[in-house]
């Protein structure tokens, strides 16, 4: 049985406040993942510090999967990570792409 959509009625502008918060969280988690990866590469052996970094990275990856699931429930999806561009449903059968440039920095090196 299909679960009911949590998509609010109305146009994509009704989702803007929520999508801005989600875009900020995506950006923060991706930035932190890049930093954790950079730090973890300094260790060749599985030291306690490297295991901690790996565990933190796993948490951020899990939360990004949860964000994708939440967006799907809203009828949205991530199209690009930098800048963050989300596909958002609009009335009818069309959807719009929304750019959430949260910080004017260069894209993280992955």
C-alpha cells in the first residue's frame, strides 16, 4: 500500500522555508564529509582516531540519505549538490528547479 504524500498543497513557494533549511543542512553535511575524508586520509592504519572519523562520516552519510527520503516524500529531489539545486513539484504535472546558493564559496573538493 502506498503511503500518503506529505506534500503541502499549493505551489512550490509554499515549500521555500523548509527547502532553505534542508539546503543548509545538505551543505553543512557535505562540507563536513569532505573535511572528515581529508582528515581520515592522513591515517594509513585503522587507529582509534581514524575509526572515529569514519563513524562520524557514516553518520553524515546516513543523515543525507534521510534528507533524500524526506525530499522524496515532499515530491522533491536533489539535482545538483553545488550549488544545491532541487527539483520541486508545481501545480499540474510540471516541476521547477530551485537553486539554493547558501554560501558564495567554491565547491568542495570531493
